[in-house]
């Protein structure tokens, strides 16, 4: 009597193993972890900004407008927080716009630094600039990993046979991907001398 039940339970377990019963929640956890790493790297950049601004402030006191723009962009970027279950295309766009504004303000700040040879030679500034460049690379890597996790999750919830399990049990919607936020980003820039 126990043997047929054991066989039936084992067969049921084997059948559910490949249908997404566990893989959909695991993939969703992967998306959440990847998103946490994206936020971690953006936070790292936000944490570097005040130090960079203070270092530049000592050399470029009349560049107040640029320094204020960087700090305002940082404040806005750190206010936009998303949890893994809020990753809709609209929220992602809002998040990326805030991060893009900070990245643009930082670019203007670094351009200002070009006008101050003593600042460029300052060891603290060079160190902060190197850390910022490294952080931008880390952001790119974290975003790529997030994109891969979202692709895996979206495949599970939209492609049969796991999508059947999703439609019957979980009813998860595909997660939003990053998109280019800069107009014309899909075209290579032309370089003319």
C-alpha cells in the first residue's frame, strides 16, 4: 500500500520539477538580488559625489552653479527608490532619468576640473575621479547582470511550459528592462576633426 503512494508522490514531484514550480520564484529572487546590486552601485556613486564636490569646491569657488547642480542631481537620484516588485517600465524610466541627471551633472563637474591644473594634480581629486570611473564600470556590470536575470525570469513567465505554471499559480508579470534614456543613443556618434 505504501509503495504505490510513494511511487505516485515521486512521480508528481518529478512532473512538477520541470514545470516552473520552483524555477519561477528562484528566478524572481535572482531579479531582486541583481536589482539590489544595481542600487548598491548607484549608492556607491552617490556616496562619492559629496567628497568630489568638496574637493573641487576648494579650487573652483566661482563654479558654484555647477557644484549646486551636482548636489541637486544627487539628491534627486537618491530619492528615487524602487523595490524589485516595483520594476515597471514607468518606474524604471523615472529611476534612469534621475540617475542620468546625476551622471550628466558629474560630467559637467569633471569638465570644470579641466580648467584647474592644480585641482587635476591634487591627489584626492585624482583618487576620487578614479573611484568614480571604477564605480561607473561597476554600474555597467550590475546593470548587465540585472538584464540577464530579468531575461531569465521573463522567459520563465512567458515561454511554455513554465508559463503555464505561471498563469495557473503565480500570475507574475514580466519585469522591466533598462532602456536607453539618451535620445539618439542607438546611433553611433560621428567624430570629426
